[in-house]
C-alpha cells in the first residue's frame, strides 16, 4: 500500500523520467501507526491518494486506505482485495474509489490486442503498449532500477528450490530463474531436409511469424503457389510453429 501526500499530473510529450527512488516513509501493516502516522505527517489532513497493491481476500486494506485519506481523497485498487466497502468510510469523506485495469487502455479489447488496432496518440496518450515502452525505456537507461526487487536467484537446474521457497515462510520478493546459455547451439531450426528446388512461381521468406502473418499472409502465399522457403521471428518459437504448420 502506497500513500501519496502530493501527486504531479504533468506529463511531457516525450517521457523524460527521473530516477526512481524509495518512498520517503513506510509503515508496517501490523503496526498501530499504519493509519495514524500518515495523518501526523500531513498535519492531520490525511493523504491525497492511496494505491493498494495487496493480494488478499480481506477488505481491511480498503478500510485502512479510507482512514488514511484526506477528505475527497482518492483510492485506487491495483491489486486484488475483498470489496466489502463500508459506506460510512466513503460517505463522510466523500472519497472516490477506482479499480485499475492492468497495463492500460487497450487491455481486454480484442480489436487492440488481437487485431492490432492502436488508439490515436493524440486522444489516448498512454495505451498498454506505450506504458510498456516507457517502463522498458526507463529500465534500459537505468532510470528505473529493479535490481533491489530481486531477492533470490536460482539456476534453472535448481528450479525446484525456487518453488520450495514460494511454499515456505521465508521472506522473498523477486525470484529469478537463470537459464544456461550454450553458444555452440544453433539458433536455426531445420524443418525440412528435403530438396528445396525453387518452384515455378518462386520462393518466399518471412521475417516475423505473428498473428497476421500466420492467419492471413502465409496461407495466401501458399494458396497462390509460392514456395515457402525460410521463416524467422525474434524468439524463434512462433517461427518454428508456423514452419511446421505450413511446410516451410
């Protein structure tokens, strides 16, 4: 649960993000001061907003968030909690409550996720994809350091130990599985060892094996009589699947 005493809504046209640092204050959820201290820190007014990132069936985090907020404050549920809300909590302070959808605009929209129809930049600045792009850019440039979130590292051969940790009472946050790298292994998957003599109508190769290529382009070229010669993708898995499916 994160409480904010001030929130900036100024977003530049091109993100120029500052380095992300730790919160200035934190409180233990088991401490009696969880609700009292934010009020003291804000001269008795309460915080402007609370982000709830908990994962529990209990509705207590929402109740605590309401007590921490100032009058007409805002609560945003990012995680998953119980939703047995107390009318008294919200009525007296005229609080607003919102459940945040994961990723951003476009999530759960088949036209966006499956059809590839983007939302106009000028009307929807932060779509799910653009949110991911901003975060990845911050991580790549070092302005967002997620290293402190990784508490344990296991080689893939010790993966069972990682799952045992999940079932234990030991503290953990981010658990990273490290896969072995073998430079001697080829990144090329041989699909067809038969002769690849060019057909009368020519050969064709594909770079990218996404939904549109697999459902529209490759079937169309195959139906037209083109020889399916080579296919590649960034990860290799989708290319191998399409290659076996269409006979590359």
